[in-house]
C-alpha cells in the first residue's frame, strides 16, 4: 500500500481520453464553441469569405522566380505561368483592402464584413494581406493536414484558428458569411463553392449571400454552368446565384451594393 495521496486525473485533463474515439463529440463541440466565443469577444458578426488557390504567389515573388529561371535554366514555362496567375493574388489583395476600408467606414458598433479566408498561403495570404494593409481585422480558418501548414503572417492573431474537422471549418465559413468571393482555385475551392451553392439552392442558407466568381477566363473554362442548364440538371434561375466578373472595380461595386441592400438594415447576425 502506498501512503502517498492519489489524485486521479480529471476527465477534462485526460489527454488520452480526449484524443480517443469516445471523446470525438467533445472535440467536435469544442470546434464549435471555442470559435464562437472568440468571435463574440472580437464582436465579429459578419464576414466576407474569400476562397482561392493556395499555389499563387505575389507578382514580386513570381517575377523574381522568373528571373531566376531565365538566369539558371530553370522551368521557364512554370515560372511564366506563375507570373500570369499572380494577377489573381494582387487582385485578391486589392479587393480585400478596398472592402476592408469600406466596412471600416460604416457607422456600426460591431465590426462588420470582416475578411475571412482559409488562413493559408496563396489567395488566402493575399486576402489577409489586403485586409491587414487596410488596418482591419481578418480571420484565418486553417485546417490541420498531413503536411505542415501554418497560418499566413497577415492573419489577425486572435482570429487565427486551426481545425481538425473539415465540416466544422466549413460551418464557420458559411455561418457568418454575408458574401463570398471565389478566385481561381483547385479542388478545395470548388468543394467550398459548390457546397455553398447547394446550401443556397436548397434553402438551407436563407440569408442573401452574393457570390462573386472572379476571373472569367478561368471560370468559363473550368465550369460550364450553361451546360448544366441545357442538360436540365439545374434551373436557369440558379445562374443568378453568382456574379461573374473580371475586375476589382466590378467586384467591389457589386458586393458593396448587395451588402448595402440586403444586410446593412438587417439586425440579425446569423442566418
């Protein structure tokens, strides 16, 4: 018999239990409750979500890589493509900055229409950077992956999150969003965009959420929405769920008008 006092581990401090299968509901709930509390403390009620490729770099970085490829005999085609696609990084940065400046000018107590991204590199970094340069908040909803991924350096630190579950992360993308901008991106971007379309088409999202598909060359080639209408798999009315544009000015004017018309007079923070 050991005379030393024994102090059992409290359940909420038991790392083995908390990381096991039985505690999965607790982990899921935590990924709902902890972000909710942080958003409440920061008074974040409304977001503008920006999706897009993690692979695009800034014009400065892309140009430097091209010069290096030319000088050292590197992959010239890849470097040239990166320069071309860097346009979307710079446009996301500019649009995010303009939207942040606009939202800061609103006569509101709460911080409205905060830029929200997946928190990683590429378009996500560009949007976070634009908001940061405009001296506004921005949210990064990162996801843990088998390979290392860190929040980009422009995400507001107390609004930087890392999720384990994709579905809880997607919930927070959708729940506070009042507008969505989809820049060119890969499978992840398409997944997030089409899930939003599904929620809107089926009425699960009841609020008005203007969606901008940015980059006509990309979207016209990647998704033939008219073909979906022609085959009868969606209604022609569904094409009104999004606005296709190709300039920062067009996107900014469309979004600010839609947000003014549908949300600035709405006192409810949620769906």
